[in-house]
C-alpha cells in the first residue's frame, strides 16, 4: 500500500513524463498548471524537470509561461 506522498510522486512523475513526451518527442508546446498544495520537496526529491514553483509576483522571469533567452516559451 502506497502512502499519500508516494501516490503524489507517482502522479507527478506521470505528468512530468507526459510533458517531456509532448515537448521533446512531438515538438509541441505544452504546459499543465497544477493548483495544489504539494510540498516543493516532493518534486525536488523526484528530480522532476517540468515542475516549477510560481509563488511570487510575476516579474523578472517568474511567470506561469516562461521564456528562454531567444524568446521561446518553455
């Protein structure tokens, strides 16, 4: 039996893999905005590359939709 923390990690890993598949394999822009109280440590421990905490004012590159140095969203 999995704990809540383990189940959250499984779900987040599934989302992370899906986002990578859409972005890298299909070469499409894709983003999921998750509005949930999930401890930051969960995705840091799991090394999820597509999860970013946006908990500050949207300025200086902190945004729901981010852009790389060439102006492309990611």
